[in-house]
C-alpha cells in the first residue's frame, strides 16, 4: 500500500506555468489522469517519478520526498512515454538489465516472471528495436514491474496501440489495481480512462479541474448544456416550436449564418425532441451539428463547474 | 563500478556504427606512421609531428569527445537514461562506471596505436615513445571525464567539445601562450616531458602545475557530473 501525495504543487518553465497549485493524493487502485494535450499531465508524472522538481509545493511517496531520492525507486515502477530503450538489446537482455540494476537477488527469475506477466516470453530473444509499438509498451511494462513495485506510473500508455493491445494492457493494469497496487496512468481520451479507472483526476491547463469517481465526472460531462447549430427550411418557426418545450433553454437566430444556435439542457431529450418537432411542423432539417463537442470544451466546462 | 551499467554502456558505445568510427582514429595514426617511417627525413621531427600534433593534439581529443559523450549523451538525448536513473542506484556510481568505460575505450583506441606508431617511427630512443604514450594516457583520461561532464550538462555536448578541442586548444592555444595553461593537451605534454626529458618533448606548462590541474579537472568533472545527473530533469514533451 503506497500513496503519492501532491501538495500545493506548481511548476513553471520560464514564464509558462505548466502545473498550477495542484493538490491530489494517488492511493491504491487504478487512477486515471485525464486532460487534453498540453494540460500538464506529463509534467505531473515527471514530478511523481522524480525527473522534475516542483517549483513550489511537495511531491512525496508515503511521506518521503521523491525528487533527488533514489530510494523511492524500490517502490516505483515507471513506464515512460518515450520509446527509446536500448534498441540493440533483446527483450530478455533489457528486462534482465533492469532487474540487475535494481540489485535484485535473483535477477534472472525476476526478469522471467515479469516477461511472463506481460506475455512477451515468445518474443524475448528479438531485439527491442524490431518490436511493434504494443510490444515495446509491454516490455517497458515488464521492466517497470521487474522489482514488484507498489506504485506503477504510466505516461500515455495506450498511445498508438491497436484495440487488441489496448485490451490486453487494460487487463494487466486491472490485475495490478486489484492486487492493491497504486496504478496511475495518463490519457487524453475519456473513454479510455472510463473503461479502466474508477477514480479520475482531471487536469486542464495546468489546473486540477475535477477529482473523484468516474460516474460523477461523466454525469458532469453529460449534464452540461449542449449547444447545437441547426439549419432548416424555416428557422423561426422551428425556434418557436422548440422553445415551447422544456429541454431547450435558449435559442438564438443567427442571421449571418442563416442558422439557429440552440442550447439544450438535456442531451437525450433534445435529440429525440428536435426531429419530432420538425416533422410535426412540416419543417425540413438541413444541418444539425453539435457546436461544442470538442474535448477542450468539455474540459473547460468542467473547470468552470 | 556497476557491471550492468558497464555492459550496457560498452555495447552502446561499440555497437552500431560508432564502433567503426572509433577504429578510424588508430587506423589513421598507424597509416600515417607507416608511410612516414619509410621516409628518410629527420626522424625526431617527424615523430614529434605525428605523435605530438596529430596524435596527442588532434586524434586523442576527438576520440575522447566521441567516447566521452558517447557513454552518456546519447542516452540522455533519446531518453533511455530513464531506465538507469529510475533505480535505487547512487548517481556517482553510474558516472564512475561510465567514466571507467570511457577511459578504457579511449586508452584502447589511442594508447595502443600511439605506442605502436612510436616504435615504428623512432624505436625506443630517448624514452620519447614512452613519454608520448604516458601523455596520451593522462590526456585521454582527462578528456574522457571532461567530455562526459559536457554530455550531462548540455544537449550540445559534441559542439561544445569540438569548440574546446579545436578552437581553444588548437587555434587559440597556438597564438595565445596563456591559453596553453588551460589545455589538457599541454598538461599531457608536461607529463610526457617529465617522463622523456626536456630534449625529446617540449611543453609549455610545468610538470608541477600540470599534475594538479589534470587531477582537479578529472576529479572535478566526475563529481560535478554526478551531482548534475542526480538532478537531471526530463522536460515534458508538452
């Protein structure tokens, strides 16, 4: 059982603030670190893995500072985002070297166990330079697990993986979470995080935007007002018919765009209401497009929530 | 020394194309010596030119640069250093191991050919060959430590190293006498002179100054590299 505590941490690079006054605790089980690209996820993971000093605040593992403290690596396994990993070694040599560097009493047995765990035994004698992205990811996992760490940190582990590899890795991480290990992974894809992590930490533009159970965050995301751009054969009549219903809170007639801008409260309600109202009024719908479905807008809604 | 770090470093250094590149240096020295040994010109002058200027003055710093940066800068550049650093391993041990490998390889590729070339050119007279060999030993070690440090502190280690070796030691050192006091090459020559005697090799720095300077640079660079490695920051990609 191990907990990483991030306490009032900020990190800036020159004038750019990458992480802004973040406080969170990562405990046993799987935690997803979610946020759009450039939100500061990697900066946070670099600080948690001891490769970046916080500009202010503290990052600790069970009370011990992580920065400039090599002893924490007895407990931490790290799966970096970058791919380079001594291309000239075979998978076996690579994982064995990691076991030896940890000073394990039986490095050979530990390396075999780790490679078995990620199901890479079949390719262990090939050079890692010849591996596919998914295979590299799994060998990186094996190298991080070789010393049986209590904490596993993974930076964008699903990037570039095909669906099958993704499921395999998710399975593996679930097993670790179930073992009571502290597993933290970052991702910018909500569905990915949702499938794997019960607990989610959301960062947006360097700020800690939300924290907690994924269902709560999912609800926040789906319950937010949805904006649509609609073009029809008779915009004004459609607007009048829609506003009579409770599921829309605002409609703007955009003369320049020749379209309606509609704000709906209830996503489900609105998507069934719109075609019904249009049919009943004999209005043809030309365009129905969500105006703010980008991840960034979802996140910025979360920040203001 | 950590055997695993040493093994990884050595394979990274000698594997791939860099291994061949390293062979060029001794091959060049031996080739030039073989050609020159056939000429009837003043053997003493030729030996000083080939072992002193070509060997100690040019090839040893280049070799030290390729090897010194090769043992660590490549790993820092591509990020694979993470796998060494995310271990409960004292940083000084990583540095001293890598330095030992760098010095060993630099010696293998410079001391042996220097000795052979010297014997080919000048035989064993005046202790001159021994002098240059010792100079290459001490200079090779100092260059390795210095360029390893550069590899840790800057992403432009090769450029910085070339600037030092070619511009400072060779160009500035040629015209400005004071610059020679701060030159690994000159310290090496001073040691060579102490071994071989004044008539065989000329040095601009006294032996009494060269030895402490060599020690300070080698030990200082190693300590500093260890400290810098312990605080190595991986900048985010974002």
